[in-house]
C-alpha cells in the first residue's frame, strides 16, 4: 500500500502500488518516499517502489470528514476479532444493547463478535449474559481507521501520519 498526500502534504488516502505508479507515470502525483530495497521493473527499465506520493493538484476535502458506519468498517475498527473472546473466525456483528431493549445501530453499540459469543449473549445485556467487551466501542477518526485498516504502516509514512512525532 502507498500513502497518498494532498498537495499541501496533508493525509489524503492510501492506494495500491499499481495505482500510485500510474499516478506518477501520468504526472498526476510526485514520488515523495520510496522503499529503497524494492523496485518496479519492466522489460527494459527499473522504477522506484513508491511508499508515499503527493498529488499535484489540491483535492478539497471537508474538515468534518467522518468515517461511514458499515459492517466492513466495524470489522476494521475491531481489528477483525471478536470483542468478547478474541477469535477471528466466524465473525458477525452484535448489538451491545440489543435492539429489543432499545439499542441502536451506532458506532458505540455495534461490535464484532463470533457466532458462538453472539449466540451465548443472545438478547441479553452484557451484565445479564455475564460477558465483558475487550474494548469499548467508539467512532473511529478517519486517520485511526486508516492506520487500523493497514495494520503496521511503513516506516516512511510516520512523518506524514503524525507530524508532531516527526518534529519531536
């Protein structure tokens, strides 16, 4: 994956290496950082392996960019693990406060759960089911979801993901 920065070096998104190379090749982006040990090769040429690129034309993004609540994003937020037992098999979603008891489908009430734990919890509250969450569900920021979705990010990304750490 490649970190994509806006023209002003603010975080924009991530994309595949192929997409980043295409942006550079079509002169829509500049290469900012590359992975020194890797190269992209054609029959006759070798190109740097992109790690961070910067688009040449500024992309206007609203400041209140919120992460859309979706099944996929909840799984990402919870790192693809059951929030009751920690397994990563047979996953589904669970309402912490069941819908029958007034629970809504919100970031703070939905968690990733395996089918077994979801079945054990059933239509009960956590207290009545005698279960505990591994971590409290919350709405992730765009940046935190980006970090979560790509696991350990590349060393070259650090100054751009957290500029305060790079300065310190």
